[in-house]
C-alpha cells in the first residue's frame, strides 16, 4: 500500500521589524505633520485616523531616542542625528509640530512638549542648535503666545514658551514685543491652571536672563510697575498677591537690578502699596512685603515725600514691627527688623 505524503508546512518565522534610524524617524514625522497641517478640520476619514495614530507612535519613537526607553540610556550619536535633522534648514519640522499640536490627542501633546524640552538642550558640536533655529524663526513665539487664547492648548503652549525662553535671544524677543503686556491679563484668568502656568512663564521671562531683564526694566519701568501694582500686587486673588510680592522681592533684590531698585524705593506710590500689604490678613504676604519695605527704610537718600510718609506713620509702624514675629526663629529676619526699627526711630531726629 502506497501512502501519499503531504509536504510538511514550513514554519514561518517573523523577522523582527527593523528599527528606524533617527533621520528616518524625523523625516517620517515631518511627512505626517505636513499631512495633518493640510487636513486640520478632520477631513480624510479613516486615512486621517491612521495617519494620526502613526504620528503619535512616531513622536513617541523620537521621545525614546532622546530620553531612552527605560531599559537603555539615550545614545549621544542618535540624539545628535535626530537634533540635526529636526532643525535642518528649511524643513520646518518645529513649525509644523507647533501648528499641528492643537490637533493631536492629549497623550501625544505631552510627548511633544517633552521632545521639544529635550531638544532645547541638545548640542551639535558646541552649538545649541535650537537657539540658532529660533533666532531665525522668532515669529514662532507669536504662534505660541496666541495659544493662551485657546483653553485646550494654553498650558502646552505655555510649557513650550518656557522651554524656548531658555535661550536669551527668545527672552529678549518676547520682552521687546507687545506680548509681554498680555501676561498681566493671562495671570488673572479665571482658570487656576492657566493662571498659575502663565505666572510661571512670566516669572521665568523676567528673571532667567539677568542682563536682558535689567535692560527691559530700565526701558519699560513706568508702565511695567504700574501694571504690576494695579493688576498683580493689588489683586483680590490671594494666590496672585502672594506670588507677585515674592516675585517683586526677587526682582528688586537681584544684583543686576540695582538701578531699578534704587528707582523703585524713591516712589511714594510704591511705598503706600507696600505699607498696605504689611496689613494683609496673610502672614506670608506680610513677611514678603516686609522684605521689600525694608529697602525703603534702608535707603540713605530718602526723598522728602518718603520721609514724610514714614514719619506720619511712625507710631503705627513701630507698633506693628514690635509685634511682628515669625513662627520659626530666623536670625536674619530679626536683624533686618531691628535695622528697620532703628531707621524709623532715627527719622524723629532729622
């Protein structure tokens, strides 16, 4: 009897998918972003959905190259290749990413902010490539600043602005533009998350680059501190008042802002604002206000109107300072307070 033997089925071994190199990843992301930019309103049906899913996956792949995958650290050469391709001249990957950000899902938006934050620090040779790119594309900051008008994207755009402000050329651009005035309104936004995020960006803008900030204060002193007093320090919102008086202290006590501080402490309007804050119901605000008030008292060239206000309120100030203590011992605070009391007492002898 002859048996008919069927051929054995050959086992199919799946080949592992070849990982794309950094250049391929960036180029693929760029192609997908161009598609999304041209199909922003959701047209394209299933094809668009597939493209969006592929884009999310590819951006996550970029993130893994830059940060590592949890098991292996990032490879310096791969990061450099990705950075060079991302900021390659006339490819506009960065611009496409910012323009398309509102159309990505929340998880991908978070991945994008992490990718861009990392890229701000990446060097090719000795050059911070992101700084060079942004200097040639400062109008991107106009797009990012417009994000505050879109609640769905405001915090992500604000995060990107802070990442870009790492570069002095960007901070100088924003400080020299009309955008800087808008922060006084954004900080008062009803949504707490946007309000606090806007303040975080604002603080970074006026404190990170000392020489640029000092130049800004010098040129914009009058309107800046008028807005600061009326909209922030005098705000009915406790959080805004507390953050603002802390920031004011940081600004005035910064060595590079000595000229600004000297100008600030000869203003009777500023002094009255600070004296009102000394009466705030919050002990935290009182303490922060004291750190600024002591600059007025310590000024050895007090103009007559400042001397007059301090003399008129001498008894109230001495009574307040006599009872003014911290919850924890603080030798420096006690020393500062003693000096302020001494200065106020000396006014009676002048």
